């Protein structure tokens, strides 16, 4: 044994070669005053740091065994770098640290316990008056005490508990779990996917890199997610939350909170209290959760969505709506700015867009949605909704139940989806699709594409050169004005071309085809079809003015002339023999049918059948007179 005594100044003391003898010695080292560096090696040594901020290193020489040391830091902020052996370390006065960073295995350290610690270099150590600990690069369990501690996890998936006092905790790398405990703590996750819980007190939480979960608990907390897709929950009281980089989810909880999304696509909900929310850059979703609280909501840069989906349902009288207007920027007690999109509540909403391209979703309830200007996407959702596109080339979707969709100006897309819907394209070259049930569709002006979808639909092209499809169901299709194309689909449909030169295709089923005025082309398709001529103007006796029936199946299809001259006795004749004569001639392989409704020699209605299917020619059984 040797005694090594320093001075009252700053000493550097090492017992490795005390009295020139290396090896196993039980030395006593006393540094006295000053900021000293003390290194002990083999043997059961006793160290007194004295006053000053000392650094005491337990560093056994190679080939020797570290002993069970007693280390007294005494006054000053001392750092003890732990070594092997069952050491007793008493930090003494002030704030002292034990450093286990050299440990080759995970440690378990509880600064509030006088019992022996466990794991790695901490095994068997007893810690007294130690305020801070540095863990290993493995998965440690570190627990503070009732005073202010500094706990560093370094590497590994650590579990760190601050307990009492104003603690500073850093998980380091790895997927760490950190609990601040009582008082005002500072928690940092470092790299890795960390879980930070501030618990009580005014805490500061920083997630760092990785996908982190931060919960402030009670107290006025500050939470910063860092990089990664983080979840932040302020908890109670007045908190400040910042998502930073990544697609983050921020929830203020109770209290008057300040939420900032940061970069990327974030979801922000202020919770109870009068909150201030800024989505930051990125395409964010900001939730409105109360009718009574005066929140201030800012979408920020990016395409942002204002969501009322979590708003508690309130039964409103008929005709009364939750007003949501992106131009007015106010709903209930909440003000908002910088949002392009809206998701409605579970009740009846009146949602109005602005001059930008909006996405407006009604959600549940019978909603009224007005896109106004801009290229909008409007979604009714569940409930019987009324949706108007306004100006701009809009896309409208009805959703469930019976909706009313109006395209407005420009080339719009309307889809009724489920329910018996009413769709009106209005101006522009529109595309209309009825959906699953019995829908009513009107193309409006412009050259429109109208599809009934499933169900027994009523579909009109209106003005313009339209294409109208019945699809499934027994449909009624009307071309109205313009050179239209009508296609019936799989069931028994009724097709009416209207004016001008139309193309009618019945498809499968027993269809009724009415060309209307103009030189029309009529294709019955499969099934027993009926070709109807309502007036003599339907097919004129002029070049390019007569109708064509492309295919007629003898004994199956019918030609209906009953509306031409009520009371006239129509009959087949070889030549015109007065009113009611129907004369057929074969011209260039086609059958030309001339109908005389009066006694003069000029035919009043002429149409052509391009191909007869069956044996023989037309008989009176093929007509309805």
C-alpha cells in the first residue's frame, strides 16, 4: 500500500507506478484542492477527490485485476469513470457523474437506491450522492432519483426514468423509452425510434432523428418531433408542439396550445382550448374539433385540408347547415386561412370553395357543396347531397344515397355513384356517369358523354353532339338537339335521337328506337326491337334525309307506324294506291320502304333497311299500324 497525496492546486495523480513498483497495490490517493485528474489501477484503492471539479478514472493495467475501490468525490462537480470491481462511489457535495461508457455489457443503475447496481461495469457498485450517469453503448436501464439528474443512454435501446427533480435525459442512438417523471424535465430521444413521456411538470421533449412518439403529460410542455414521421401529444395545459421534418401527427390535447407542423404532410388537431395551429410547409390536414372554442388555424404552404370530420354531431333543424366558407374564413368561433380543401362533419354542412382548385368532401349528412371558381373536386359522401361545380372544369362525386350534381361552366365530370341521383352537366363538354341505381342525367349544352350505369336510368344528351349510354338496366335515352350517338346496353331500352342525324344502337334486349328528325342510323341489336316513326318528318324522301335500319330480323323485329296518321288503314301494296299504302322496293340490295299518309302520289315517309334477316321479305306482320 502506498499513500499518494496531491496539493491544493490542480493535480494529475496516477497510482500505476507508485514508488516505481507496477502491479497490484491497495493505494490511498488524496488530491486535496483543485480540479484534479486521478487515475487508479489494480488493487482495492481509496480515493479522495477533495475540493474542485475532479475526474477520477478507474483504469486497471493490462494483466491485472481491478479491485473493489472506494471513491469519494467530495466537494465539486466530479466525474468518476467506472471500472471493473464492486466499487463504492460517493460523489459528495455538488453534482457528480458516474460514467459507464466503457462497459462491455448493458447496465442497470438506479441513482435513488443504495443497493448494489447490476450489469456490465456497474455490477456490484454502490452509488451514493450521484446525480448523473452515463450509460453504455448497449440497452441500459437508467433510473434517476428525487433530485435533478442528468441521464445519458448512449447506444442501445435504453429505458430511462427521471423520477423527481428537473432532469436532463438523452437517449442517444437506438430505440429508447424515456419518462421524465415529476418536475420540469428535458428529454431528448437522439437517433432511433424513441418514445418520450414528459409526465408532470413543464417539460421539453425533442424526438431527434427517427419515428418518435412524444407525450407531454401535465404541465406547459414544449415538444419537437425532429426528423422522421413523429406523433406528438401535448396532453394537459398550454403546450407548444413542432413537428419539424417528416409526416407528423400533432395533438394539442387540453389547454391553449400552439401547434406548428413544419415540413412535409402533417396532421394537426388542437384539441380542447383556444389553439393556434400552423400547418407549415407540405400538404397538411388540420382538424376542427369544437364549435365553442376560438381556434386560429393557418394552412401554410402546400395544399392543405381543413377537416371537420371529428366535430361532435349536433342535430340541426331541417334546412340548417354548418357553414364552412373558405372565402369568409370563419366557422363557429374558429377562424382559418390558407386552406384549399375541406372535409365536412358528420352533420349537414354547407361548404363553399374559393377561386383556387379545391377538394371539398361533405362526409356524412345531407350536405350542400359549392365549388365556385377553380378546378375543383367535390365529393358528397354519405347522405343526400347537393353539389355544384361552378366555374372551372370540376369533378363531382355523389357518394351514397340520392344526390343532386350540377357541373356548371366548363368541361365537368359527374359521377352519381350509389343512390338514385340527378346529374346535370350544364355548360361545357361534360362526362356524366349515373352509378348503381336509377338515375336521371342531363348533359346540358356542349358535346357530352352520358352513361347511365346500373339501374333503370333516364339519360338526356340535351344540346350538342352527345354520346349517351344506357349500360345496365332498362333505360330511357334521349339525344335531343345535335348529332347524337345513343347505345342502349343489356336490357330493354328506349332510345330517342331527337333532332339532327343520330346513331342509335339498341344493344341486347327488346329495345324501342325512335330516330326523330334527321337522317338517323338505327341498329336494333339482339332481341325483339321496335323501330318507331312518330311523324313524317322523321325520315324525309330526300337525298341524305332518310333513316337507315341497319338490320331487321323478319318475324322478330317490328316497325311502328301507328302514330303517323291515326285512323289511316295502313297496308302493304305493290304501288301507291292511296292513303295508308306502304310500298317496299329493293334498291342495290337494300329494302326501301315508302309510306303514303295521303292520297297524292308522293311518299310522305321513306326509310331504308340495309339487311333483312330471315326468309322472304317484309309482311304486314312486321309492322305495327
